[in-house]
C-alpha cells in the first residue's frame, strides 16, 4: 500500500453530524444490515468500503431514508441527525433529503436544461423569492460543482448533452443547490474517466469544508485519497471504523486486512 496518499491533516475531533445506533435492515426475510453503529463527523469525508453485496448502498440509503421507497425494505434502530431522530413520524422525508443530499453511481441529470436541473430543488423548497435570487443560487451551486465555467454560456441546453464527467458534476451542483448539510455519494466516479474522476475527487475535498460527505467506493486508492474516516463492511456488519490512515496501514480485524490487501472482495 505504498502508493497510498492520505488527505487527513490534523487528527482533530470533529462534531458528530449523524449518529447511527443498532441499525438493522431487512429486505423481506433477508437480513442485509446487522446491528450497525457508526458516527459520521462534520467536515469530514467518510468512505464506506467492502465487497460487493456487503450492504454499503443499503446502509447509505438509511441515512436519508431513501430505503423508504423500497417496499420490502424494513429499517430499525436509531439514526440521529444533529441529535434528532430522522425516522420520527414528524420528519418529512422530502425535507430530510434536501438536508441530506445524494449523488448516484450513474450521472442522472433530469431531461431538462442545465439551469432547470439545478433550479429544481430550490424551486420545490421555495428557496428563492424571485428570478434574480434563483439565478444566483444556480450560479453558486454550479460554481461549487466546479462546472460553472464550462456551462455558463449554455445554461438553457439540456443537461443530458454534457459529457459523463460534466453530468456528474452537474448532479453534484444539483445536490448542493438546496444547501444540504450532508452529501451521500454512492460510487460517484464509477462511470467516469480518470480525468473526470480527479476533478470530482478534488471537488469532494473542497465540499468537506462545508459539508459532511459519505462516499461509497470500490477503489481503495480513492478511499485513501479522499477520506479521513473509513468504515469497512462485510456481510452486512460494520467490521471496522476509524481513521483512514489507520484502517489502511494498521487494520485491527483480519477481515479488513484481507480486503485491503486484495484477498477478499
Ligand atoms: N432492492 C432490494 N431488494 C432486495 N434485496 C436487496 C435490494 N437492494 C439490495 N439488496 C440486497 O441487500 C444486500 C446488500 O446490497 P447492497 O446493494 O447494499 O450492497 P453493496 O455493498 O452496495 O454492493 P455493491 O458494491 O455491489 O454495490 C445484498 O444481498 C443485496 O442483494
Ligand atoms: Mg452498492
């Protein structure tokens, strides 16, 4: 693992943004997530790693109640965002997902203009009083998505006409337009080439100044480059969670070691 570079700088304790306790997920009879406890810190990139089918996406979707949309999926346990239970009956999942945004594996721009892709969330959440304010929100989000310069002269063109890497940055801009506090990313670079991947990774590092970022990745190099904390999942359990540098250089559990050295996966 000598080619690993770690982004972690000072090892300082950050505030807890999301606390998950005793989380279990079933799809019908199948037990996909088994008693997971984890704390996601503010201004930190947390990587979820582990072999295919171990439950990374399932657990990620628990954090903004995206599993609510899957009929046979049943989530139990406690997940708090800033100390408030996100599964409380009074919580509106649509509002929650504005606070806990999500970027998917495949760039999925809406079949609308670049402008309308980004303006969509702010419009439904009533974040702008007029067109000028909306223009400002859209520009700011596209800048944060590191794509403004490439699209500023074609805002009225379809988002689907952009390259894959541009589409993914557009989707990130769309996710940050509602001023989320947490950004969940499920393999956001798997459809991108190395140049676009590098751009998105750089962006993730910038995003952590304002947000908590949770990223699912199959690339150990990527986890090492972009995250400060790493959670290793195996067969539905969270085997090990800690500083990325520690997980990759000195894992405590033999299953973690086998995975990072390429013996399982
Ligand atoms: N919608 C669903 N209905 C039924 N079972 C599901 C569903 N989604 C996931 N599962 C099952 O839950 C388990 C965990 O799947 P999940 O997609 O969370 O894994 P993953 O770690 O994200 O895998 P990958 O790395 O391949 O994306 C698997 O056994 C999977 O088959
Ligand atoms: Mg997955």
